[in-house]
C-alpha cells in the first residue's frame, strides 16, 4: 500500500509508524464528572465507553497490544461506593461491547491479581478472556488490581522458586520479563488529564518508552486524540541509550 493510500486509510500523516505496544493511564474520569456536576461514577461510565472507542481505533490502526490501567492496587483506598461501582463496571462494559470486540477480532487479556475482586467480577473478566482468546487482532490488556512494584515482587518470588526447584541462577533480562504480568516492552505511554507521573504502572516495561502527557481527560480522549499522540511519538528520536551516527 502506498504512503498516500495508507494515510487516507488510517487518518495518520504519510509515513507514520504505529507503535506495536502502547499503554494508557486513563486519568480524569472523576474530574470530568465533577466539572459537569455529576457523580464520579458517571465519569467512570463515560470512561468505559472511551475504552471501547480507543480499543477499536487502536485495532484499526494496527497496534498489536494496548494496555489500559483500569484499577491500581492503590485504588482500594477510594470511597466504598466508588470501588463498588468499579467492581461492577467490567460486567457493564462486556455486556455492552463484547460483540463489537468479537466482530473486530480483538482479544481481551488482563494483568494483575483478580482474587481480591468479587466472584462476579472475576467471572466476567475470565469469560471475556475465554470468549476472545482465538482472536488475532489487537490484544486489549486490562490492568486491574495492578501495581508495578507488586508485579516485580511476584516475578522475583516466582524466579526464586524456580531456582529452588533446580533452575540455574543465570536469568537474563529477556528471560526475567517472562515472569511479569506484561512481558512486552512498551513503545508509547500516554497519560490523560494533565498529570505527569507514572503512578506505579509498568515500571520495568517503560524503561525506554516514549511518554506523552495530555491535558485531555480520559472521557474526552477520542480517535483524533490517539492519532495525534501517535504522530507526536513519530517525532521523538529514540536512541535507547546509544548515539545515532
């Protein structure tokens, strides 16, 4: 496909390279709702609709994996009613959108520890994973009850157990990454709503990622916002610690 035809198809400028693995810290749902005089749960509901929108667009553009920070290990500190709604949100989301995900060949996975969630929440997520496991398009990875420090701790424990069971203690970085919830390195991280921090997300995987912080709240982040971030990513000079000739 020529660059001109590709540009017309994707809506991206000619010659733009789409990152293989992207991650998004979906921030700003509560502030979006407060600004409109709505309860925080209304922001989370609108944010779930944005997951659908951005997932379809990332798939259309050819992103291979999109990791979304949906619920951190620290989010349990939030008000009980908000946490309760967030536990119900996967069910509401997949009931509404699982057919679209199937029709668009999107595969759902998750990163984190589901065990703390109610059984109903766990069943909904595992069912979505099972329903979509044969799909070959975008991998939509939901980071839920996820914390990067916890991920690294668990990975170290798993590796130590393997050593106790006879594995030679000679692990490489590439081998160690396979012990993580997310083994891939992330090309591009986006955080919405103006905050400029990582918030315990993918600390290992972000070692050489390009970071983009946008003031747009997650519920307002749309297809054009995603394309703008991908275009900005292409303007970065990625040297991975080296020097280009």
